[in-house]
């Protein structure tokens, strides 16, 4: 009997075949499991069954086998195993949908899971973990940390080593490959020729119909084509698309963004009664896309390809790159090819009418938004959004960085330049067993300005070993040049990564930048980095690093750093006994050059440059020595550490002095799910201006795997720079191991209603504490007692709501209290709901209330409904008291008002009868276009939108379509009120006289009126008859007419005429490429009914079979659209 998980199999003609009935106990042919535990005691293993290579066709599957062993023997108890992967998705029964990842049960120590491939060829890492089985974490780790970014080498002054001090889950990794899908060729498309009066193409673009610039052209010949094709050329797969009359990514509302796609907030209707998904395969912001690719014959190498279209720059942001990294979304040409161990990557990007690449760093106010960027009119789809964390009073090194994903983490308004997250973003991260961190929202993007941008880049990488993702060794050099009308930015350098297995890793990098974007005067600088970590046996771990960034160095497309800073250090961790370890570390930091300044005038606020203004000069250094002992006392973890800091300030005595401090930490499990943590930092002699006496207390409650409630409080005394202050936070912490949950969105879909991404975008759903099956709660609280705008060694900090370029060191923290509570329900397969309330109360930064309520589901098998309400104010609009030319005195700008939106949607689609389909929407909007510039005019706006449309086909001959939409808006501008109403009505009827002949008539009316007298009316009608010479070739003859009454501009005008329309549907290209040949009908197994009462699906199949038996076939109808 076929396994249920092997329903979706790869193409039978594929050269890569999977076993249809594999033996779970057979030895895998390839693939290596990497357990994180030693072979002694308890461990977990995971390996692919059979060939670990599978086609990237979105359907093929690969089976994975795992074992849990104790002293070499399978365990007897049933255990839940959590599986995650870097690509693809697991299929089959998820044993616990409320838990992150895919859950499989290991019985008698064995488990099997099935991973379905994606459509992108790549190497894929898979993690298997048992969180309920903990193994004592060795005080000296037995393996080197994996490189999942540029943060694998902690600085010697941080306390990240203590985060590993405790029990860790049982886990193991393996690796598979999604190979290029060499599929049979496919071609589809339409070629259309229209001959008729100019400006009367009723079926074409609305902006061209009755366009006065075209109606005087007389008879015109209009040729349009839209083609998609894909297929195999030898060992290569070619995918291409061409659209002669619009960009490929452009949708019906004229939006054209990188990689296409629309957000929930941009959908014409909130719900469509459809749970299907789509994946853009030919993204391009122009009219052409082409990609030729293959799986490289070099084992472990990335795919070889050349392409034109939209692309990311992942080949220019390797794990060995920090200063030379480029992380952007672009359009143009990119190619990658491996000549044996030598990998060559090149790219070229051209974007029209764009400004300089912009980087904004924003201080979160503890709520989900709205966060205003420094610019408006963003290039759609060009943004990258990250949440970064760094030590609170020591800018320069990012400790954590998490990428945010549009659709699942945030939504963005490209016109206003606003971002709203789907969950609150707190400003601080109080880890009682580590450093106090501050969070930053980092957004990089491009915006409209009127200049063209050209980017050229290349990279040469020599791979010494590339079989395993975690143990690659390579050396590389890269170059990038960006040209914006004579303003040039250049970035080049070299980097290497040496992997020594569990023995160690070494990273090195050199970068140099040249930049004249700002004043036309060239600014140059270098950056250096070399870092190493090594295990010497099982009792000693050593690490060392050096990082240096000169003041003139610039790179806004990578991690945050502080120009003019040099840091180096080394540390040793030695295990004395199985429960005792000693640690010694040294760190040096120097800051020099000119620090960035603040917003000082009107143009800085409303028309900022890509980089901040220069500020004051800094020149200081800090030496830190620390030595301590780590001790395990039963289930508790204890550490005591001596820290000595020596500072020298060459500009003033502000940062000069020596200080000694004793740091003690305790982690004490009270129950299996409740842990108490404490940290105390006590000065023994002297005083450091940035490290006063400080105490942190925390309580972690983990009622459910990977989700923790953390209540933490920190208070500290006075220093020469820091007045006494305190923080209190309550946060819901979701711990995604190894990768984001690749099957997370599946639980937010409703069959025949909406898919998972739509559900997350509409409801804003996220993880939380499970309080009942399918019911999750998230809580948040943050309290900052006093403002924090003291100077740091990198320069001053100011009261401003964003920082430009690499100037995050100028941002401080505003005082205030933030409360948030969220609830979501997903247990019912036909109903999903969520609600969240957030409130911020602060003296300077002001109040902000965020309300999000949503519910969606099926009212009946045919009727789907969705209701969503959102309200939020501006989260980061603040004018400093020193701003010149603005009549504000250092307060948050409350006059903008809250942005509110209510959406109600209904969709009617009967799964058993497709004669009638209908959609309905009502929407209320308030301040939907508010931007900071509105403060100068005092603009507010409200609007109501209603729309409904339906299509009715009583038989295969008749089809009726109707639509009506109404929009009413009220705008207040400088105290004056303006009312406006717009109406749209549209009707269409189509009749098929036979298999070859059809006729259609359609009319529409658009009317607009307002109290300002700007009235407008447009009417259009078209009648067309068509005849199919062949099933793919149609000739249509029609008449179209329209009139416009524009009382303020052109007055009344009309135009009409007869036209000829010839449409050809493409099924193949030259030589029969793309032609799909019919395959023989497959034999079916006899079906045995499982119950006396047939299911809904069985009844539907029977009804459709009867209908097909008595009705003639339905010939295709183009309608000329």
C-alpha cells in the first residue's frame, strides 16, 4: 500500500527517482546526520532515505528517517519531534498544529517525515529536535557555532557565553538538495491585433480610453502580445515571459513593484472565497523576463544561471561578509557559474527615476506602528526590514538581527512611507543572564526622485570545500559600483572563511568604499575584520577577533556598525571539572573621527539626505579585562566575574577613569516551566560613566514549548552620565529554532475561503501562549522610567525619531509605559479570529493607541465573510526642541491624528454550483494618506467605499456580469471642508451562438462630483461579435463609443468607431517548443465506498459527471479582453 505522505511524486520522466515503498530501516544511500550531542548517552539522528536530491518542482517529495538512541539503543517511549527546514514544506499529519514547526511522533525511537520541495533549486538544511528531552549543556561547547549570518563571533565584552549555560534541547541536522526541474516544455500566451479609431479601445487600459492625445490619431494599428514559456534546452531549464503593453509585475490597478504581489490591505476585496495560492515565476518590473539555469555538475555548488528580471543579492551577502556585504532587491541582469571550485557571480541593475539608496534606523516605541520612514513615494518592493539589537550604552556591534517578511511580519504603505508590524516591537531586551540590549528597526529602500541608477557588481569565489553547508571553506573578492548621474559609490574587498569542523572557524575580511553622494567631494575609508574561534580538546575553547572601521567608510546595505571604531580582543574558556569552568577575556575599543549630528532644520526633517550631518569630534579608548568562574550547583547555574575597565578620553575628561566591578549571576529553576534569574553588577572601586551599579531580576515561565513569558525588571544607580533609571518588561518570546517555521501559514487558511498568507495578513496572527486548543494569548509590558539620551563613547545621542545611514549611535530612548495584549483563535477549520490592544503613555513621545480586531470564516459552504478593524497613531514622529523653522517645542506631533480602517467583505462561491459568484466590500478609512508634511496644512480625511460585483452564467451560452462601486470622502485642508463622491456602474452580457460564434455587449459609467465644482462624467459602451476560425484563432468585429464631460478642463468630448480585433492563443513556439502532447488515459483502481452516506466531495463529483454527460462542451470565449 502506498504511503500517505507520497501522494505528491515527482515527474515520472525525472532522472531522479524516489523509492515508492522504502523500508524505514534501510541504510540511506547518501546524506549525513549531524547530531548535536555526543555518541554517549542520548542522541538524535536524521538522514534522508535514498537519494538526498529531489527536483525543485513544488511537488516532489523526499522522505527523512530519524532515530532517538540512548546508549546506542532506540528509546521505547513515544516522543514528539519538531522538524524545521530552510526551504520546502513538510506534508502529512502535523501532530500538534499549535506548536511551531512540524511535529512528528517517534515510536520505538524511530520517526519518518516527508519534505515537499519548493520551486527554487538550492541546498536545504533540516533540523530535528526534541525539546522535552534536555541534555546538560557542557560548559565548554563540543562544537563550533553554526554560521547563520555575521554574528557567530561574540565580542569578548558581552555575556553571550552565559546564555549557553544550562540545558539545551536534543537536536540534529541533515542536508538535502532541491535540483533544477527539467520539466517538459510549456508555452502559453496571447497575440492580439486591433485596427480601429485611436483612443476608443474600450477593452484596453482605462487611462487610454478617450485619451485626448490619442483620439486625434485617426485609425491606428495596435499590436499586443503576452507570452510565457518554459522548458528544457539540453541540461538547462529556460523560463521566459514577454508582455509588450505593460510591465510583467503590473497589476490591474497600475501597481508595479519588485517581485510583484499585493498585500492584504491593497486587495480590491477583503475576501474572495478562494484558498488557492500563487507564486510569481517570472518577476520583472519591465516587460521582459528570462532565466536559463541548471544544477551545477560540481557537487555542492550553487545552481548555474543567467537571468534578466527582479533578483536579490544573496551571492553578495555571504556569511563571511559584513563590511563588503550587499543586501538589496534589484532589477536587471544577474549570472552565476561555477568552473570547478571557482564560482563567478556578476550583476547589473538599472532603475529609472530613483533616488540614492536610503537607510533609516528607527527607535521602536513599544507598539506595532505606524512607523514613518524619512522619505515618501518608495519604490514598491525595494525595502528590506530588520530588527537589530545591540548593547544599550555601547553602539557599534549588532548582537542579534532578524529579517522581517512582508505579508507575515508587517505591511507597508509605499506612498506614505509607513510600516505597521503585526505585533508590538519593544525598545529594550532585558536578558537577566546577559547584556541589556536596545532594539532598532532598520529599513533600507529606494524612493522616487527623478534620477536613474545603474549598479554593476561582480564576485569571484574559490571554494576549497563546499559539500556541507556548515563546513565550507572559501576565499573571495567582490566589487560593486553604483552610478547616479555622476554621483559614484564604490565598494570592493576580499573575504575568506576557513572551516575546521568541530575544531574551529576563521573569518577574514577587507573592505574599501569610495563615496561622493553627498557633497560631490569624495569620502573614502577602509574596514577590516578577522575573527577566530577554536576548540582545543574538550576542555578548552579560545576565541579572538579584530574589527576596524575608518571614519570615511560607508556601506548602507549591510549590518549596522559605527564608523571610526576599532575593537579587538581575545578570550579563553576552560573546563576545570564537569561542573566548573573558568573564563578570562580581554577587549580593546577605540573611537575616533567625527560623530554624526542631529536634525537641526526644516530640510533635515522633511527632505533628509542619505547621510546625517557631521557633528563633534570624538577620540577615546576603553580597555576591559574580565575573569570569572562558572559553576553548576545541581539544577542551578551560578557565575561570579571580576571586570576592570580603563578609559581614556583625549578630547575631554568625560570618559577618563578606571573602574572595577563584580558581576554575579544566578539561574534557578523553580519548577519545570518556571525559572528565576538574577544579575547584579556592583562597582568595587572607581566609577565607569556608562556602567553604574545595576541589578536585573527576571522570571521566565514556559508553559508551552518554544514560547515563554518573561517578566524582567532592571534598576541602576547614578553615574556621571547616567541618572538613576529603571526598566520593566513583560514579553512573549517565541523561539524559532534554526529557521522560520516553513509550514506556519498553513494553520491560518480556510479551505475555499482564503490561503494562509492572506489569513496572516488579514488577521495579523502570530504565536502566543496556548491557553486552549487553537487559542493563544500574547502579553507585553515595557516601562522606561527616564529618557536615555546621554553621550556614549561613539558620540552624542539626540531626541530624534530616525537616524540616516550608519548613524544609529545617535538614537536614544524615550521614557514611557507600553501595554499590549493579544488573543487569537485558529482551532476551527472554518473560522479564524484575532484581537490586539496596545497603548503607549509617555511625556515626550506622547500617547499611541493601537487596536487590531479581525475575524474571518465560512458562514455557509458557499458564503465567506471577513471583518477587520485597525487603528493606530504615529509611533515615531518627534520634533526636537532645537529644530529651526518649525513651530514645535520638542514634543511628539499628535496633530496628525490616528489612522483607522474598517473592512467588511463577503464572497459567495457555491462549490457545488458555479453559476453564480459574487463579491461585496464596505470600507471606512480615516487619515489614510496622512504624512508628517500634513502638519504644515492641517489636513485630515475620511472616506467610505462600497463595491459589489457578480457574475451569473445560467447556461454555457449566457453570461451576465455587473458591478457597482461608490466612494464618498471628506477632506479638511487648512480649515476648509471638501466633499467628493465617485460612482462606477458596469454591466456586461455575453451570448454564445454556437461552438464558434459569440457576441458580447458592455457598458460602464463613471461619475464624480464635489462641493468644489470639480465634476466629471464618463460613459463608454462596446459591442463585439467574434468567430473562432480555429480553437486558438478568433476574429472579432465590434463598435465602441465613449464620451467625457469634464467641466473644469476639456469640457465635453466623445469618440467612437468600428474596430477589427484578431486574437491568437499561443500553444507553441518554434520547432514545437512548448506544445503539450496528450498522454494516455491512466487506469484507475476500483473505488469502494467507505460509508453509506456520500461525502460532499463525492456528491459534487457525481453532479459534475452528470452535467458533463448531458451538456455540450463549453467552447472557449475570449471576449476580447
